[in-house]
C-alpha cells in the first residue's frame, strides 16, 4: 500500500452540527482551490490518497470526511440523508473554503457535487460552483443504479474474482502475514470495480458505514437528476471508465445535460486514479488550466 503523506493542515469543523474531519494539501503557490468530495456514501476521504494528491501539485486541495464516516462518525442515530450532506458541505465551504468554488467529486462525491449545485441554484445552499470535475459519477437515476448493482454483483461472483480468491486461499498468506492477508481480502472485495480485477492492488483500505449508505440512498427515492441538470450552467468535466460497472450511459446523460466536456477512458473501470492515472490527470489538469480564469480575479 502506498504511503499517505501528512497534510499541510487538518482539524475538525466548528460550524457543522457534527464535527467533520478535514485536511488540506497545497503547493507553495497554488493555482486556486479544489474541494474534493469522496465517494460512498458512508466512506471517508483516505482511499483517494495518495493518488489524488497529484492534483495538489498545482492546487490547494481540501478534503473532508462526510458525516457518518471516517473521522466524522457520529453516535447520533438520526438518518443521514442527501440533504444532510448538502447542508454539511454548505457549512464546510463557509468555514474553510470561501471564494470561487471548484468541486471535484468522485463516484458518490460527484453525485453530491451535482445535488449541491442544484440546491445552490435554487438558493438552498451556498455559492454556486464556478466549475465541477465529476470523476466516474455515481448513477444519476434509480434505474441506472439498479443496472450498476446487478453488474457489480455479477462481476464479484464471476470466474475472474473467484480465481483470485482461490489463489489467495492457497497462498498461505493468512498464516504468514495476517496484515497483508487482510489487505488482499479488502482488495478482492472491490475487484469488480476494475476493468481487470487483477489490478485491484496497492489500494488504501476504507470502510463504509452501512447505515449511512442505506439512509442516503433511501432519501433519494426514485431519483433522476438528469432533467434538473439541463438548467444548470456550470462548466464541467465528466470522466468515466468505459468498463465501469456504473453504466457509461449514466455519465453520458449527465454530460449531455450539463453540456460538459467528456473523457471516456479505455481499459478502465471505476478507479481511474489507479487504472489510468496518466490519462486521468492529464485530462483534469487541462480542464483546470482552461477554466482557470473562472477562479482568478
């Protein structure tokens, strides 16, 4: 597993109903700020690291653990909904990231970015983003989510992942190195997200708080964001792996509705920062450079 460098600064929010852990990475002379939204829901930011710190080579990057996951866990058993996350993001921005807003969302984080932008446009959140980077966005509708869940289950039960599990069981790693065994077990639990399951290696492990994941998806009901996105005027980039178990048709519908720039990555599933990092960061960097005037006086 690659090491994660220490952040430039970190702490917990003081203006949110539940203290949320945040951390900041930045070069000496950043070209603006990026607020990075991790996936899940119910997960935490760590699993995007160290790979997404490539963005911190040029930009200040603010990460935070969304409520109910990571170092932002809470004993409050009240359901956490998509509106909870939008309200938390609004408070995080006011406290830690004033000024022009650039959102980078991965998976569920990309969906959260879109939900936030729609609420901001309606005057129910903080400032409207000036630009968004949406990396392998979570399904944009309940129908697309149903397709994703069926495809991911099929892959996890398929012969390629089964062979990798058999290989691990026969390796003796469990007895030789229990920590390495746990690491490999985690990697195989997410192997179905990859274009080639064998590439699920050297990943930063993460946990998903099940009750948070369930309550957020339940709060969305029979959702379909695409029609609402057509009225949103935010310069955006949509990046999606062609072999992502989340249907590429979902990402294409989002991109069409937003009139977004697109990048469809070949030989890539749901984890482009591991599977195709060079193509991913080249594309994102070009978009950020092209839209830099939106965040500079």
